[in-house]
């Protein structure tokens, strides 16, 4: 893929590198979520069913908080004003770091839900926990999935308008 005309080759290389790392991580977490649900499905006859109303309530509230929290986190950290500020302070490289770290934070919230559900299934024998939490986690992971075109648009919109912050070498020569 050719870098867009307005990107320097360093920025394009960093964009590709960070996007690839984020994409691979989200894909691995998506696979983990599916595997945990499959293990729950295959092993359901081996689990001893025990009702636990306290765990049931806690898990449902946790899934709700993590699900809504992931949407709020992503919308807050990737708001146009915040990305503009990050770019002004840290340059395009800081913008790409923010895109990558936010993607991973939201993805980890989705994976955490799936893991909580699986652990609840192991402790109670109720495979619904793994399926329900896994489904919500899967949706959050899809929501956090990074598209390279969106990252390129962000760099075009915010990254090229602000100069890169000075490096120590530039400061010492002036």
C-alpha cells in the first residue's frame, strides 16, 4: 500500500506498525472470547451447577459497567477535541500512540468481560454466564476493532495540521 501523498514515510510506517499491532491484539482477544465460550459449551456436562445469586448480580452489574464504560472510554479518548490537543502536544506520533492505546484499552475491557463470564461459569456451572458475557465482550471487541482508513483520516485531519514537537537534537542546535 502506497502512503498517502500528505504522509511522510516515517508517519506512514509508524501508522502501519501500530495499526498492525492493535489489529492483531484485537483479533487474538476475539479468538480468546470465542474459545472460552466453546470450552463452556463443550464442558457444560462436567460443570457442577450451583446457584449463586450474589455472583449473578455482581456479574451482571460488572458486564453492564464494563460495556457502557468501554463505549464512554472510546468516545471520550477519541473525541476530536482531545485528539487535536494530543497532536498539538505530542505530534503525529503521539496521536498514533493514543489511537493504539485507546483501542487496546477498550479491547481489554471486552476481553475482561468474557473472562469474568468464563470464571463465573466455572464456579457455578451455569454456562449462560460465559455466553452472555462472551457475547457482550465480543460486541465490545468488534466496536474497538481498528480500521486503517479511520486512523489515516485521523492523521490527515489532526496530524498534518500541527508541527511535530521539537526533539532534543533540534533544541540543542538552535
